[in-house]
């Protein structure tokens, strides 16, 4: 192979690597909607503080009619208690996490939970159209796989074998032993089933 051909191949490789690097950087700077967990009753304040930092965020507010003895007033309350959504690139998570009132990102499968743009838009449209909206978490059922979100078994997965009031009986099988634990329902989340 001639020197000229070697130079051309070297140039093409450098150009290709540079373009791939630019693409990777561009993809990493792509903004996505992430769910953020806030201190209780800090949703609106955390959203305001995030906006003051120049971070795009959305706190879904539900219009509710409240009746006092002398009048009826429409007040706005957060639809999802202790949750705010932020649209950021992965590199900009630290300023969100260090904002007063923000506890942490909501994680799913060990990564921050990504909310699709169309889901955020659907929530916005729904709240624009309706008042007094109620949001209920998806219930836990027997035989569902769940991830423990708090305590000494945090991030372990198991199978629900029994529901008992505020507790679920979970079989944790990933340790090589069959452990059975009663765990508060609020400390587990349903694991998305893989298809």
C-alpha cells in the first residue's frame, strides 16, 4: 500500500472517529424527562427553585374546588405527591439533585426513570381538560415481581406471595436462598415485565 493510500485511510478514520465522537456527545446532551422525588409538600417550591436555576421542569397541578363558609375557590395542588418532572441531559443531574427540596431522582432498574415526552404531554392535556383529577398508584398483586425500594433488602427483587393490609409477603430468591419477608407496600415497586 502506498503512502498516499495510507494517508487517505488515516484521514478517513480520524474523520469518522471525530464524527462518531460528535454524535455520541450530541446524544448524551439530549434532554429527557426524569422524575424527581421531593420533600413532602415541597413540589411547587422545588419546581420554582429548579426554574430559578434555569432547569426545565413540570409540576402537574390539579385544579380543585375548595368550599369555605363564605366562598368557593379553585386551588392548585400537585397531582403527584412528592414528585416533579425535569427535562435535562444526563450531565446536568447534579444541579437538580442539589436543589433545596429535591431528595433524589426516581430510579427504575438502577437508572433514573425516564418519562416519555408523549406521557408528559398527555398529563398536561388531561389536566387542562379536567378538574378534581385523582391519581392512584398501580396496585400490587400476588405473583407480581417487585423491587424493594427501602431498607436492608433495597434493590433486591422478589415475588409477591401474599398481601396483608399494609404489608406484602415477598419471596426474595436472588441470594441463593429462599427468604420470605413482610415488607410495607410503600417500600416496594412493581417491576416491569420483560416481553
